[in-house]
C-alpha cells in the first residue's frame, strides 16, 4: 500500500494539517470510471435509439458523446494541473470569473445538482435491490437512504477508506461488464439491424444529450485535489485514462446490445442490459444484471459522496459558507460536517420524493458552467503567466466546439420544456441575491489570494480587494 504523503503547505489556523494526500493514480482513475459508469448505460441506450433509430446513427451518437466528454475532461485536466486545489470546478470558476460565479456552482450543487444526483442514484440502487428482496415503495426509499448513510460514514472515517471502497467497487464493476461483454458476443447471434427511420439534426441533438448525461461525472475527481498525491500530474492522467476506459466500455456495450437484440426491441427496452442477456443466455443469467446494476450504482454513489463535500469545504474556507461547513475532523482529516450535511439533505430528497423534479429542472444547467470553463481556458491561454503542467490538445478548436455544444444542450433543453427549464435556471440564479447579502454581511471574511498571477487576472472579474488572505 502506498505511503500517505503529508503536505506541509496545508495548515489550518490552529497549526494542524487539515487534509492528507492519500489518493494515487489508481484511486483517482477508479474515481473517474466509477463515478461515470452508474446505471444509465444499462438503460440509456434505448433513449438514444428512439431519437436516432439506426445502427450507424446510434454509434455515431456515442462516439460524438465520448469525444465531447474527452474534450471536457481534457479542459478540466489542464485547469487542475494549473490550480490543483480542493474544490476543483468551484476553484476554476472563482479564479477565471468571480467568487459569485463559483458560489452559484456550489449553491446549485448542494441544493439540487449534486445532492439530487446522489438521491436519484440511491433510488436506482434501492429499486434494483428490491428485485432481489421484494420491497414496497417505502422500503425502497429506506434502502436508498441506508446506502447514502453507509457510504457517508465510510467517507467520514477518512479519504483512504472512501477511495479504497470506490476503487474496489470500480474494479468489480469493470470486471462484471467485461464478463457481460464476453457473454453477449460469445453466445449471442449477431445481426445487423436495419434503420427504422431517418436521422434528423434535432433528434440527433436530443440523442446526444442523453448520451452525454450517461457520461456525466468526469469532473468530480478534481474536487479532491489536495488529497491527491502529485495532483497536478495525477489528476490529468486519471481524467484521460479513466475517460478513455469509459468511452471504450460504452462503445462495446452499445455495439453488443445492437448486435444481439432486434432493433425494434432495442427501441422499446427499458432494461436493455437485462433484455440482451436474457436473449443470449436465458433468464438465470439475466437475473445477475440486477446485481451488476446494484454494484454499479453503489460505486457511482460512492464517488459522488466523496467528492461533493470538498466543494463545500472550499466555499467555507473562502468565507462563502458557514465556517462550520469547513470543519476538518481532528482524527479522520475529512470535512466531516459537510459530509453529514450532504447525507442529510440527499436523504431528505429521497424520503420526500422531490429529487426527480429538482434534478430534471436543474441538472442541465451544469452545461452552462462547463461551457464557461472552456471559454475561460481560451482566455487563460492568451496570458503569458499561465503555465499548466498539462495542456489539452486541439486549441482553440476543441474548447470552442465544446462550448458550442454546451450552448446547444442548454438551448435545446429550454426549447423542449421552457417552463421546467426556466424554473431550474431561476433556482440556480436565486443564489445571486444570497451571495450578495452573504458577502455584505461577511465583508471582513477573507477570500484566498488568487492562485493565478496578477498578470493572468488583469481585466478579470476578480479584484485584489476581494482577497484578504490565504489560508489554503
């Protein structure tokens, strides 16, 4: 086992070292893979196929979605190599734009995006658990809450046990998917499905959105940068390697689904992995898919629960949250209060059943922030003082293309469901008055000195007067 590497630069006001660097390349890569590969790949292909009813069209959607995910991951990799700090995307937004923009990201994360996704995945975990042990609706919710609390306790006890559980679950998940692929290709009867309709541009975009959501979560490894050994190199490598593994896995799974099932069945399936396994190996083998989805969703939930509290810790360190949200456990060296608050709120979303409405309204708004990161990186590249350890390739074409796709996703979502989408956007924007009143009430609380040089910040929205010290 790798030795824990202490970081003497991480000192709190009481002189203690708040965070420990225990995450290596294996754990970081497992976090990327495990967080992305949840339950959607066992269901989402039907959403894609209904929008793009052709074999070539479906594969093209997954290739494009994988390429865009790779672009987004490479941008985050570059930014994390330049700013390897706890909070990841929150820190990038703060440094490139302003604390207000970063606050909106954290605000949306806690109240809706991050906590809501935890609740949604926990409910998938509970529903598939109920296929093994029959449960009613309330029983499913209790199992979902139990999963949230168990993983929260593990992460409360330290980043080492949290990342170890994540790594173990990811290895088990990838091994099971590998076995499923062997089963489908070895025992299935390959067929080349015929197209059941033309591919229209708007339908392709709708399918692409569904595919991109199946790739969601790649950015979360950046949140624990100060608990990662040699973060400016480890995180970029983990992002690139992990994303590549997921892209190959998704393409292989979708090819297997399409080649062993009649296309009309692919279009109507709501449990495509189960149906494909049943068609090739019978009901007994198909029942094992429930276990695979349980392990997969539990692993995804593990990574998300580990990541989120690091953002709330960073916000508290910046004076943008209650100071107690940034408390570090004296023994376990984890942001234990933030972990507990995340668990409580996510469990409340499960028990009240409000997670679905909140997530469906708000989750698309994260693409606004992702697009902003791409545009901001182009601007950073124009400054001489910006010197990341890793540079994404394809500039400026790649970030421009990525930002345009992010814009298209947002516009498409608003056009498809204006009322719900604009309500979600309003929920995010509601953080602005909160930030305004909070920052005025805590005017003497300091934000950290900019991580980037004064030259890089020239003309940016971050003024030196907004920074009064550096405790990170």
